[in-house]
C-alpha cells in the first residue's frame, strides 16, 4: 500500500493505492491522522487505486473519520473502485464514509 497527500483549499486529499488490510492498517491510520493534523477544513480519501479492502482497512477509515469529526473537520471517501465500493456497501459503511446512499 502507498499513501500520498496533497492540499486544496484547506482540504487534505489522501490518495491510497494497493491493498488495505491488516498489514497496512497502521500505516493508513497514521496517514489519516497526519491528514487531520494538516487540514483546515476536511479530509478526502481517494480509494480509486485500492484493489483490496478488508475489515481492518475499513476500521482504519472509520477511525480516521472519527478523528476528523472530533477535530471539527469533514471526512469522506471521494472515490472507490467497484470491488471496494461493493464491500463498503455490503458492510454498511458506504454512507458513513461517503455521505451517499447505498445506490
């Protein structure tokens, strides 16, 4: 897994590529915490380059969301491939992480 970040108008965009699983959960968690620290308005997570997402990866995303909200910032997943999206919809976290319905 690789993480890159950039900023636009006070929002930190975190771009994640590769597999997000038990082995990369802590790295993702650190990346999201860093993003919250740097952001002035919010954090957006681009998962379009993620091929695999397991429950530990979803847990890291939900923890990042909680950390952002505790800091008064927005947090949302702005892109996810079909497989990752399906997993998030089936587990019920899609609306929490994207602000969208299950469509």
